């Protein structure tokens, strides 16, 4: 039986581990409906593991007395290359920056694949567990941290067009000492209610956001109101 250096069951197991761990991260991102989900994270982690294996074993046939290679150079190129994918996931709309967490998760998934491909299975598993700790446990913690009263907040409004609901909502923002820095239409009409319009407001001021939210909910024609952030997560 012919055997090939670097293509044994150990390497197959490392690839399988990278695929399993990166898929777990991708499932969490897919459930939260992020721009990079299950398939993207699975492929990034899987490919990173393969590149690391190529770096470790792929040049064994050319090594010799006068030929030396540095396998760490390939790992460095993975880190640089993943930056292009992460950069493509980040976009700015006026003052709101979106996609930072998703880009960081892509970078982390590549690191998990690199660790698995290098045979550092324990570190790969621990970092994957750390991702779920940050993604799941830190989200409610961040919402409970005190914020500056002058920090911008985002509100998402759904209302019926033709009733002046948006005009009244903007008037309430001014009454509660908020200025509207950004207003964008996210959806205009849907199958259930073609007259429904959903807009996202960026407000800033020293007033009470909870008081403003309660006042907006009392406006005739307002269908729903919720808070938002730069990288909103589904309920």
C-alpha cells in the first residue's frame, strides 16, 4: 500500500475538526441572519486548515540540503488574505458602521481552521467555545452596560403611509430633545400590508429614549417600534 507523507488519517481528522468547528460558528451566524453565514464560515475554516496542511507537508519533495522553507509564511498570508473578505463585509451608511462583528468572526474562523490544520486541536476547540461565549453571553451584557446620554441611538419604526405618522414621530423626537441625524427606508410595503413602511432613525440627545419610545407607540398609524444598533441582531 502506497502512503503519502502528510496525507494520513491524522490530517483527515484535522480537516474534519476544522470543518466541524467552523460549521458550528457558521450555524450561529446563520441563525442571527448575518451577511456571512453557514457556508461562508464553513468554507473559510475548512480552507484555512487545508492551507496550513499544505504549508506543513506540501513541500516535502523539494526539501534538501540546499533547500529550506519557512512554513509560517503561509500562515501569515492567510491572515492577510482573510482581511479582504472581512473588509468586504464592512460597510458604512452615513454614521452607522455595520458588519464589524461578522468580519471579526470570519477572521476568528480562519484562525480556528489554522489551529486545527496545525494539529492544535485543543486550542481550536477552546477558541470555538470562546466564540459562543462572546456571541451569546456578551450580547445581553453589552445591552446592560451604561451608555452616555449623548450617545446616538437607533430606532426602527413601522407605520402606515398616508396618515402622517412619520411627521408626528419626528415631532415627538424634537419634543423629547432628540435630533434626527439619519433616516433611511428599510422596507416599503409587504405582502401582508402594502401600505406599511419601515424606516430606521438615528437619534441623538439628552432625552429619555424609553419615554420617546412610549410616546411613539401611542401615535396613530405606528405599527411597531424597536431599538437597533450598528450591527442589529434578531430577537
